[in-house]
C-alpha cells in the first residue's frame, strides 16, 4: 500500500468518524449521566461493533449483508427501535439534577455488570447502523490493491479506523463530561433528557428510512 493511498483513506475515515452520529451522541449522554469513566466502556462497545462491520466488509460478507433485503431490514429496524427506546427512556425520566461525584463513587464500587451494560449499549447502537455496512462495502474496493497481500492492508485499514473512531468517541464523551458542570444546576437534567430524548427518537426515525440504494 502506498502512502498516498493511505492518506486518502485517512481523510475518508476522518470525515466518517468526526461526524456526529448515534454512537457519539450516546457516548456524550453516558458521560453526562454516569461520568467519563463509564462512558469509555460505551465507546469501546461501539468500537467493537464498528470494527466487526469493517472486518465483515473487508472479507466480502458485508456485500452479502448489504444485498440481503431481509438481513438489512433486521439490522435497520433493530437499530431504529433501540434508538427510539433510548429516547423514550430519556423523555420519561423525572430526574431534575445530576450528582456526578456520587455517581462515579457508586460506579467504582459496583461490579462489572454496570460496565458490561454500558459496553453492550454502545455495541448495540454501533452494530445496528446499516449505514456503516453500506459505507465500508463501498469504501474498501476503492483502496484495496488486489495484486498485493490482503492481510497487511486489512491491518493498516483496521488500525487506522480503530484509532480514529475511538479518539473521536472519547472526545465526545469528554465534552459531555465537561458540560455536566453546567448541567448540575437543578432542573437542567430534565431539560437535557428532553433534548437528547428527542434527538435519539429523531435519529431512530431517520435510520428507519435508510435504504440499500
């Protein structure tokens, strides 16, 4: 793989990972509600899912998934339903304020189940986005050199993407954790839940309109 090809790939991945989406919004929300430490596990869950999609696309299975109407719709509607569910939970929340210090202290004493829940939440949102399948299925053929060994190319592609994706997810989580200082005022938690709930439901509705075309 030439350096020029890698630069073009890097720029494409930069645009993809920097753009806010359901996973970045989820990481930011988790950071506000539960602290930065737990939001890291949400980011890792999303990264695992997206990297798995990347691997499937590289091996050619992504083409099969993208071309299957049934599989595509299952992934699409699962993602849309989960995002709408998250939005519904936020809208239904009666929480008026956040106490991050107590939450982080509590989180440090809890077992791995809490961390696993955050990880799975990120994984579900990341895995149930059919746009990622379509993107990677269309992206890789533009950069793969069929005359060269495929595995080294995959390692470079996957490593570049994983570093960029995790960096941006943690950046969004960090911004969420920092903004929580403003949200500590009584009544602002309710406003935040209403806003994020509406955004999650909107993202779910938008995701449901995704087509294979």
